[in-house]
C-alpha cells in the first residue's frame, strides 16, 4: 500500500482531450491520479497524446500520475484496474468516467443511416463502460468515504448534437448519475454528471480546420478541459457534495457557483438558452 496520503482519483480515457485535461487539473489539486487508455509505452519517454504523457504532466503539476493501460471494452481489465488501486493505495476518492469511442465521422453530414455504423460504439465505450467502472469503483469509494463519481457529458443529452448515438450516450450517463445517486445516498458517496461546453482539444482543433463556418464562432467561447477538472475537485471538496448528488450540472454554471475561472481568468458562458437544460429526475423511487 502507498505511504502517500494523497487523495486518489481515477480518470478514464485520459490519453488526450477532456480526460487528459481533467487529470492535469486533479494533479494540480494534489491528487494521485490513475489515468487510463488503451496503450502505454514501457521503457521510453512517452509520446504526446498517450497516458504516459498525461501521467508525467500530473507529476509536473504537483500530483502523482500513474498510467494504466486499460481497454474499457474488457471488463476483466477494468476490474484489474480497481483491484490495483485498492492494493496500491487502499482508497479511492474520485472516479471520472470519461472514456468514450468517438469516431472521426461523428461530425460528418447526413442521417445516422448514412454514416458509419461504428458511431454506435459510443454506447459500448462511453455508456456501458461507465457503468462497469462505477460498479468496480463503488465498494472502494464507499469504504474510503466522501467519494464522488463524475460523468463527463454535454448538451447533446438534451438537444440534437452529432446524431442519435452520441445523444443517447450523453442522456444515458446523466441517468446513471441520477440513479447511482439514489443507490449511493446512504453511503456518503455522490454521483454527478457535468455538461462540458465546447472544449478546445486536438479533436476540436481539427474540426475547426475542416469546417470553420460551423465551429469557429462557437469555439470562441470554448473551455479548456482543465476547467472541468477544477469543477470536479470543487464538488468533491464541497460541503454540499451529497446535496448535489444525482444531479446533472452545466459546467459553466458550476464555475460561477464555485467562483472558478478558466485559463486566463475567463468565465465560460452557459449555453442553457441556446442548447437546453438538464432534465430533473422525478423523485419517485420504485424498487
């Protein structure tokens, strides 16, 4: 077991993009961060866009980064990840469910039947994978106490965005947060879903280059992935953590609530009026 008394987080799908930025922010907040992706380079300096590079960045920012190769389509690998966290750390404070298969054809025009069938793979790694990771994380989060499961989501949960597979995944993780919040309520562990705004990542930079007429204006107000990581750390530390459990939040609005700014002192705007608002779960519970 580690002699390090740091709080421990797992961030799935952290090679690049949202997951890498969230991991960096949690590292800067002092967490030990286990970052997952499908490949890790052994015995060499990690290349950019790998979990090894993310783990190194976590170290540089004052945290402790641990890169773990995990294919989130493989339930046994996911179980092994959390077995390792329990063995090495003896605790888990935060799980960030971010891993998702995003096909490059996501932003192509056309109906869902005109684009690759592979777009539906986001329901495997993106939806089902979040359930599996939460299943294995929950017992350790409960034993640690004060734990948090955070799902990365988007306005695509409420409006048409990138087609039905993407929308179903986002709506699904919001529902996971709502219902896991019910199950975790008596165990001092919380579950939330966060709608990130447009993110400035390698993938969105490519989208802007390919279709500037569609994305350039909205990306002028893009968030950094680190902003979402700061929000997750704030929820975890908040005395209102359990009162927030089961809810879906717009990240920009959480920034105002916690007085958290993005890079350069920027306060990201909420797109609630333009793109919709989170659904409120009905309070009925049927067991």
